C-alpha cells in the first residue's frame, strides 16, 4: 500500500521541485534474514523464547518444541526438545523451565535428566473446553512477580460464542497454578505484550463486535468489547459484573458505548483494516538501543499481510492512545510471534496454515536487523489541544515541513455491532491551519481544527523533506484520539458524528443484480453455485457457462470471515485485487469492489453464514475469465477461472 | 448420566485379599440375575433339546450365569432347515481351536482361536473385509443375515458382523459342490464354548432384504476438481452412467479423487412402519426418499454417520443417494433397520477406504513411544443426527507403542479410553488447514472401554461408580513424566490424593502401574469393567464386553472387589489408607 503511496508522493514532489531524489526503501534500513530449517521439519511457529545460553526455542502448532542454536548463521542447528503438545500458541522460558499454553492447559516443561529432551510435562493449570476449533489459547506471558497471563479465544458458531468458562478472557495464573479471571471482552486475543512501562496491551482481530484490528491497554476488570465472554461475569472471582444483555448494537461506536458501559475499555490504537494489516498479532516493545530511533515504542505484527507495524503511544489524562505507522513489510509467511534476539535483531515467527498470508510460505522464521542508518520518519505524533506535535527522526527542511499543504488529515470511526467488521464511518476532513517548524529543528506543530475524540485521525504527508533532502519513508499514520489533553470533547466540530455508516455503496450499473431481470421471464438458463471454504478458498476453481446464457449464481459463505465473489476479465483478478486493496479506507464500505472495466460482475461482501444470488448474462465472447475474492489479503489465493463456452 | 446407572443396583460384592498373586475367593450371589439380551428372540439352546438339535460331544457348563455348552471336537446340527435367517451366536475359543458355522450345511464361516491365523472370518473361501477377532478366552459375538439360494439367485451372506465389526456385506456365495440338507451345523476342532444361539427366520415375502435382493440401482458418475460439498454436484460433469447391484464406490467411481456418484433405486417397504436409515460416508453424502432429502451428511470429512427415522408407507418408494469424494479417505455405506429386523446393509457393498493424501499425517512410533495430545472422538463409533457433532474428549492423550500396544486416555477424567493394535494414529484432522476437528484418529480396530473415570472417592463400597468427576475440583490432571524408555507416568490429583499412573508396553502386554497414598478418603480404582469380569486364577481376569484380559501383577495396600451391578461387573481396588501400588498387565 505505502509503496504505492510513496510513488504518488514522489510524483507530487517532482512536480513541485525539479530535483532528483532517490527514494529509500524499508530494506535500506531494516534487513530481513531468513533462517533455513532442515527439509521435512514443519516449524509452524506458535511461540518463541530465547534461552539463557542465547539459543532460540520455538513451539510449533504441531505440538513440538525445538531448540535452535546458531540461528544467526547459514547453518542453524535444530534439535527437538519436546513433542505431543496440543497446538501450543505461546512459549516462555522462566527460571529454568519452559511454559506453554496448550488448548486445554498451561504446561511447565522441564528436562530433569539434562539430556536435551523434555521429560516432564507438568500441568500448571488445566481448564474445560467444548472442542470447538476456534477455542485457541495463548501465552503465557510472565509478570515481574512470577504470575502468568494467558488469553482464551471465544469459540465460533457463526458468531463468537463462549460456551466453556472464561472463553474470551485474559486469565491470571500464579506459579502455584491458581487461575483467576483478569479481563473480559476478547474475541481472538492471539497476542499480548507489554510496553516499556510494563503495562499490558492485547491485539484483537477484526470480526464480530470488532470493526478493525486494534491494540487495547488491559487492566484488571476491563471489558474489551466482545460480549460473549460476559457469560462468566457471575462466576466467583470475576472482576467485573457486566452482563451481556447490557451490550447491544445501538451504541453506534465503542467510544459512545463506553460512556454508558463503564467497564468497556476502548482501544488504545486502531489499525485500519487492510491498510494497517488485516490480522494484528504479536506486540513487542522496542529496546532503547540497537534498533533505531524508536526505543520505547511498540512493534505489532500482522499475520495476513506478513508485516510489522510501529506504534507510538502516549498517556493522556491517564488513558493510552497513539498512532500506528507502517514499519516493515515483505516477510515470508504469516507473522504470529515477535521476540528480541540477544544480538538486538527481531526474531519473527510465522505460520499461515488455515489463513493465507501475503508471504506465500506456509511457515518460517526470519530475523529483522537494523542496518544502523536512521530512516527519516515521523518518530512521535503527540496530541495537543489544538493539533499534533510531530517529532521527526531527523531535522526537517523548514520550507517543505512548514507548508500546511504538505499535510492532510481526515478522521473516521468504526461501528460497534455484532456484524463482522465495520465500514469506515463518519469520514470527514480536518483542517490544518498552521504548520510551525519548532526551534529544535526536528519538530513540527500542526494546528488543526476538527480533531474529535473517539475518532481515528489519518495523517498523510506529501512533500515533507528532511534537511538533508530525504523523503519521509512512511508518510502515513493513524492516530486514535481517545482524550484531548484539556479534556472535553468538541472543538471546531465540522462533521456530524452519528456513528452511522456512509451511504450504501453505489456499484457500477449492471454488475450487481440481486434480482432476476424481468426480461428473463422468470427463468435463468444456467444456475451456478459456489461457496467458500476455510483457509481462503472457494470450493470450486473452475466454473463453466454457455456464452450469452442467463446465469443465476448463488454464492454461499459458510466461513468465519467475510468474502466476496468478483468476476473479472481474463488475467485481471490480481489487478482488481490490488485495486481493492488500494481503496484504503473506502474499501470496506464499497465491499472492496473497485470501479474498473476489469470488473464484470460481483456479489456484495458477504457476512459469515450468509448467501447471495446474483444474475448476469454471460459474456457473448467465449473464452477465459477469472473470479476472485477482493477482500484484502485474499486475492492471491482465493480465485478461479470462469470458462465461457 | 447414562440412563443405565440411574437404576444400577449393586447387588453384592465379592472381595478377596490383594497380595502379590491373590487367589480370588468367589462368592455366588443368590439374587444376582444378569440382564438378558432382549434382542435375541429365540434362544436355541440347550443342545440337549433333541427336537431342535442333533449333537455330539457337547456338555453343559456348570456354575455359569448363562447356559453355556462346552465341546472338544464336537458337532451340533439343527434338526430343521435353516433357510433365510438372522443367526446370532456367542462363542469363546481357545488358542489352536477352530470353529466353523456351516450355513445351510454348505457354506462355512470359519473362526480360529488365534486371531492371527490366516483366513480368519472367511466364508466359503471369501476373505473377511475387516479384522475383528478377539483373543482366545474372550466371548465373541457373531451375527449373520443369510439368504438361501433361490431358483435364479445364489445364496447370499447379506451381512456378517463379528464383535460389532462388519466382516462381510452382501457377499454372493459360490454354489456348493454337493446338495445340502439345509441344516445349520456348528463344528469345533479343539475346544470351544457357546452361549446365546438364536435363529430368527426371515420371511422372503416380507423381509426387506429379500426385496432388495436381485434388484439393481442406476448410477451416475460425476467429476469435479475440488469436490468439497454436495453443492458441487451442480457444477460437476457427468461422465458415466450404469447399473450396479450395490452402492460400490470402488467399482462405480470414474476416478480416484474428486468425483461424485448418484444412486437411484426403489425401496419397497413390506409394511407401513417406522424405519431408520443410517448413512455413513467419507466425504459427504445425502439421501432422498420420495424426492425429499431425509439425510444430509455434507462436507469433506472422515467417516461420519448421520441417520433419519421416519414412517414409511407399505409399497415402493423411489430413493436417491448422492455421494462425493474429494481427496484422502473414501467410503460409503448405508444401513437401515425397522420392521423388526436387525441392522442391515442397504444396497451397501461394505466399506471401502482409499487413503492417499492423509498418509503424510500418520504418526508412526518407531524407536520410542509417541505421546500426542488432541481431542478424541469417544465413543469411537457414534450415530449422529444431521446437525450434531460427535461427542469428544478434549483432554485426550494417545500413546503409540513401537510394538503395537497403542492406547488413548482422557486426562480430564483419568480414564483409559481405548486400546488398539495395528497402525497408530492419523493427525490429518488437526494438522490440515485450521484443523477444524482437532481430532487424532486411531487407525486400528479399537477396543473401547466405557469411558467412566478410573478413580473415584466413593461414600461406601456399594455406591454406584460415577460417570464423571467434577473437573479441577474433584479431579485434576497434573501432567506426566517420561521414564528413561520414553513411557509416560501420569500425575493426577483426586480430592487431594496424588495418583501416579504409569503405562509401559512390554511388547506382549500393556503394563499399567498405579501408585497412590490414600489418606482418610475412601479411594477406589476401577481396574476394569464390562458385561463380566471373570477371575481365571493367579490374578488373571477376562473382561467381556469389551473384551480384553487383565493380569494383576501387584496389588499392595489395596483390597480387590468384584462388584456386580445391573450392567455387569467391575473389578475395583479399594485403596487402604497408606501407600498402595497396583500393577496390571492388559492384553487384547
């Protein structure tokens, strides 16, 4: 996405100043190294931990723990330490023992006879579950006092359900194995971590009650938004008493709901879907030294888009909020785990089984190294009552950085409802009235009217240069505004904020008929059916129709996420998929259907467990056409061929 | 709660000292009446009934709860022609003995006391389709549905089931070399014991299988890449049609993967009544009767059985069965019951299985045991309504033994669930895609125990055994430790009492050694339960229904009880306060 943005900015800039500049890329600053694993070993990474002897331990979805020595060389040495676990999705090493979370328990694993292989698998705490596949369990993460945190997914039955105790919760476990509920409202909390203050943040994935990816600061007793978990608030030890009946679709937004629902914790940072990933994963705090100018900030992985994003956080009136920025893309598989290696590089653990990722490998381990050069970036984006204070990593060029037209800011929000995801809602422009370069030389104060708590503010830079003539590597950030420093709510309000979606999408005429044309006389000459399958697949890879026939096509989506079905011209499915991705914020509301002559016919974006029949007249010209799901991240896998005979 | 236990009556307890090799003191219980199997309509025993039997070399056993007859090299023949019949027979063989059921005194079905002998379960030289024999000394159950030859129809073994496993389905039997008197003849070479022999005549005019015999089905074969759902039939290509006697996917399929088959035929209900149809397939299938979809078993999955019970009017009804195979295992079979008949195959040629892409997910123990946690389908065979998921154990642990004594347990209840030999297990359902089922699938013929917890605190020794224990309050799984050979010692906690439960295969047997230190709580260990648990002397017990053997090697700090309940018998160790150690060897 931002590659495309960089190009357009470059274009804009060239028009302004006829100076040739060489655009830097992420790889000029942060380099990806791939760890080779011996053929045949299937390392679908569920957890990672570094050991006191600097070797790397990984837990895999096939239930093994491997110890990898010489991970920073061409020839890493792997040895299997443990096996037989039930899909462990976390790994910690604490006081001489491994701790992992299996589907049904937290397990302490030790090697009593020191032969390099585990011989004791101790159940720290175990819990009942219903055997729903979506009941994943993650962790543990250790707190400084030796207690552990884990998270438990809700089950999936066409919507998130919590049919076994504390599904959808974060749980606190003492070393003795006493488990108590800590926080509720989670849907798919695959990842959680700490910032440099030791505060807990968890990452959530778009789904029912979750408009988009996000990270949320979690304290004991918080409710993070998904109501299925509230089934258990009457259990002993529950730190909150909220009932699921108190949550409904009528609040509009989470921000509005939190005014009524006191325990509802609104997200610290939203990651707009398809732009800032599609499935946020591990959260890790950047060390002060050794990884560039972002010490103390967070990195957040994304499984579906195989990339890592950066988060600047600040605490305003006691509430965390901040901005996310692109950081590094191009990893080999779906990123689930991030861990700092002893040499200061970032170890990236990946698996994409069951969910496709931009990186086409089924699994893998890669390492991200800082090459020592400081990129020109927006290092911090701090909220002020009248705007934002941007701190750059390098001194700025006052002429370009002081020009208000080099900045644009729009704001939007997401809906809070049971429906899967949310369209970008209440999109409106903010006005940048001043851009003052401060005496420090690397800071710019933007004075803005239209800032609005409860909204995500998209900042785009076009033409801001560093003093040494570099462009901003990632001229895009999304600031989630929960609190203005002076408190309060309204300033120079320019747009309504009803929490309602933008108008219904307007599709191009004739491409999306959901009723049979009257001229067909009530009869289609050909009826087709196609449905989705888990793992980003259609159940068919080929459809055949007669040229010119009147086709009714029933598209069914039994999967646990949204999909669409778009028929394109031959060879155009990937272009159309890319165009859908480039729709950015507008994508969801337009059902990811780009306006393009390459798009012939299409369905709407279908909710899980729904279906739609569309009608179209097959092209008169026999030949090959394509069909594709244009939901971001799906197009490369979810496609097939339509043959017109 | 299993309904059975609501009225379970503990009638008596047999107890005996429990030292290194205890000799059991057996006490006959005066008012103990075992439940009789009501499905057996006509018990043909005793052999002394000369109106029914002509026998040589059989004697009636004494001291058995059910009438049993013992022979060495004896023969028993009915005095009447057997005809079309459902034959039920229970027998116990010895190593080296051979037992032959001579259907119509012409078609031999042969069973050997040693399950490993070639030709086990063959009928008229036709090999059995599955291995289902139990070890010598265990009661085995044989059910046969046989149709006598007619004018233009050869004799057919409609179905034979050994120990609940189908070994023949709709086998056309070769004509005998000489004419036959039509009597049913049982012969033993070596020692054998029989009980519960029943013969239900099947009326050719009214019994449903008769109406199926000789009829054919029309089928259509389809191809479709990525065949994953019944809905894919719409876009599939019809490549072949034909006629077939059975729904035989191996014979009718157009290719090995990604195909669909539709079968069309007529079902004639001899009388109006309630019929139950069961459709089992891997992958998906559905059944229509009179144009109405009555069973839906959609999706790409392993063997799953869905059923429908409905009233069917007497007369002819058109039916259609659709089936598709994507990749991996493939099977289709259909059964029905009703009209007072035993469960019978419905135009089914028996199960076929093509394992291809799933092979890569086989777990193969080579040098040391494999221990793998997963969800487990339990009981292993379940009939499901269309919208029902199989019952599963979520804290399953399966252990594969290089020498073949595989087992699986539920750590969440401390229950040894299943025992099997042969190949160990397949992980396709948990390691492919998102692993939506998360099941590890045992690959051998499973001996399934009843699933009750193996340990419990009982208020008194006559208390009913619980069906489950409260998780984490009464019962806590605490993990396991591997011994130097890689065998697991499981740790549990039952109301604060630590239990260590070790399993290790010796090749010949699976040895289970349980140690615990009981305090004041009356802790009991259910070593084995079944329809019967019979002491054989020197600490050896034969467990019937399910069938396996238990050898008590060590029993320290505990007293052995043989509890007789309305369901059967339970071999229980009553743990005395202090340290106890019970070591048992299981064979099956």
